[in-house]
């Protein structure tokens, strides 16, 4: 996604709309992917149509050099470009087939969090204590050390310093329809859906 340029297109789900049930309902997926994610894609394209100088900039450049743009363009690009990146990684990072950590990522989780249960606890704590909308990430630094990171609203993760492995969207739109205010139940359901094979591909260390 980071290497793509205008016109951005809605990436199709890598599984069916009902494939994640009962953890995430078909209705939630249709609204979250087809309406909300698409709205961010459309808005990003519209911003670039109004600012054609940046039409051939890829998403990485639009997000990396954000502070060089004048307002309101900087905020529009940060919000909509960030939402496009975050949603792409969120939907791409889930699978209906139950998986568990393996290989070098499993070793790193044991090294940095003590165990998978320790990792789950730390990620969950970050997700439940996050105030308002945002995303919670597993990322790694230049020394391949794993870190749990919170990002506010639609901000992209700090990807110039850390690289993303997986994330959970904790905006209410990702769970309210199904779980109401119970973010913890949604977190536990989402955790069952992590595509650990893709996560490991995003961690080329070891
Ligand atoms: Mn969302």
C-alpha cells in the first residue's frame, strides 16, 4: 500500500465478508470495509485531485513528509492517508483460519514479552487504556526489538522509526455494532483472527 499512488483503489478483502464470524460480524465488515475504508480512499483521491502536484507521490511520501505541507493539506493527508494505510493493514492482517505465532516472530515474542500470553496482556492493556479513537500496533525497531505502540485517531504509526507487524483498530466503528461499548470482548475476538503467517512475513529478523 505504501508504494501506491493516485488513484488509490479499495483493496478487496482477502476473505469473505462473513468469514470472520462469529468474531466479527458480516454487517460490521460490510460497513467498516465497504463504506468507511472506501470513504477514506475516495477522500484521499479527492484531496489529490485538488492538489495535483502530489498526484504522483506515493502513500509513503505523502505520510513521511507530512510536516512540509501547508495546512489544511497536511491534516487532510495525515487523516485520510493514515486511515488508508491503517485500514489496509488491519483488514489484510486478519484470517478466518486460526493461527498461532511461529518461527522468528514467536522467538522474539518470547524474548521481549516473556510468552505469547505476556504479549497478549501488554497489547490488550494498551488497547483498553487508549483514550478515544486510534490503533494499537505491534512494531519492531532497528534492533528487531518488538514494541507495542498506540497511535491516535487516524494517525499513521511512527513508521520512519519502527516497522509495523500487526494492528488492532480500536475506533468504536470496528466493534460498537456487535459488541456495544465492550472493547475488551472485541479485542479478544480480534485476537483470534490474527494472521500470524503475514505477521511473521512483516518481521524479517532473526
Ligand atoms: Mn476503522
